[in-house]
C-alpha cells in the first residue's frame, strides 16, 4: 500500500485492520501512562488518602468514611504524620489484636475541630462521625474548646517538631542559610495562614522575629494564592505542595516542618533542607497533643492507644520519621482547664 493511498483511506470508513491497529496503539499508550503514574505514585498526594481504615491483617482501606461510625478505634488528627501512621498503627494492633479496625483522619486539625467534631461534617458527600475516640492537635486552644463543652478532660504530649527550610537539590540558588530568606531573587512557597497551623502559629512568629513578615507576606490572608505576585505563594495544604513546587522550579524556598524534609526525600523528591537555629525554629513551642473525647464509643481502646503513645516503642517510631521524642513527664496525662 503506497503512502498516498493510505492518507486518502483515512478519510473513509476505517478498515477493521486500521481499527485494530488504533485500538492497540491506544492500549499501549494507556499502559505506558499507567506505568508512568505508578513510578510517581509515592510523590502524588490524593486528599482521599487522608481517610484510612487499618485492619488487623495489615490491609488498609482508603476513603471509607462510614468507618468513622463503626471502627473499633476512631482517631482524628495526626496532621502531617500520614507516613508514620502505617507502622505506628500496625505495631499497636499487633499488641492489641482485639482492636480489628482503626479509622484515622489525617487532615487539618483546626478543620476537624470546627467542621467534624463541633458540628456535623461530611467528606465527599458522606457524613462523618462527630465523636471520635481520640483527637490530636498542635493547638492547646483546640483542646480547651473541647474541655469547655465537656468533651475532653485531659491530654498528653506525644511528640515535638521544629521548622526548617526546603530548597532544591544541589542548591542552585546558592542559599547559604535561613538569613537568605529576605533575598529579593527568591520565589517562596509557604503554608497558608488560614488553615495551616505551621504558618499561623509558628511560621508567622518566626518571620516576625526576623523582621521579614511584611516583606514576605504583605499581610495577605489567603490560600492557594499569591500573597505577593510572583514572589510568595501560599499553598492550599503544605505537606506535599511545597516539595512539588520546588522540584518543578515554581519555587526556590519553602517553610516546612523539619520532618517534611526527611519525608520528601524518602518519597523521591529532589530537595534538600536548611536548618534554622533553635532561637527561631519554634522547637520549644511545637508540641503534638492528644486526648480522649468523653463522647467516644471505644474508651478502653482509646486509653490503650494513649498508653501506647507513652511507650518507648512508639517514641522510636516518631524519632525514625524525624520527630523529637518527648520526655517522660510530658507523656503523663495533664488536666485541661480554661
């Protein structure tokens, strides 16, 4: 068949052979696309992955929101700790085999409090339980709100963290230290101040200490937006967006948890971290807290999990993922008050 005849035939009803060839080509392209997606699946974050049910046999189901009403243990919080939850939960269930299902929601703890505990919330059109057994957060005021409504009486501190800066692998912008934050040639990517505790409670304070808050934010309060056109981007959710933006060249530097540096590297991102001195990194203020809700269905299981977090075994898991261990006295139950 000559080339010209083939070109003309394309304008007529395609032959069975041509249809078969086109179908085969589409199939091959689809397979190649799926393989490409699979190679980067560790790096892409799907928000529905923030809602998981852990089974005793090791299986993990994604997005079964209804399990918040039926699981043997329901935990809300642990924002930014998705990666370590697999091992943490698995080890816990191995020690407590009667707890066959554990439902965990890993989203903004402020959002959880306001939209999923203090009022009826929904995820993808499905209602979610307002009475988890446990609620974890960085913000002590969130726990105090629950105390004021007779929903919580005490809590423990189970881990610490600190702020760090993320840059591209190889440091193409030659960023020497945290002092370079004020350089005018850098494009920033920072957590938004509306829903992300890391910025609202800690990052903003650090920028103010450095005398850079106005220069880097222009006092903007928004998310998934330019705080300063072409200079400072506020993410929607920070944990996965900043490493993506830095690796793709959309940003040069970003404020993150120090644990995110380690996590992003393990996920394959081509990034590096720059440490911030203790005077500014807020390490003395960043404490992860967790408490039992008085309305929870599984009080004994919740208490078992609290005791597990107090153990050295659990502390080692947090340390492996870059978190800072707590002291023994911090892990003891503390009474809430107004």
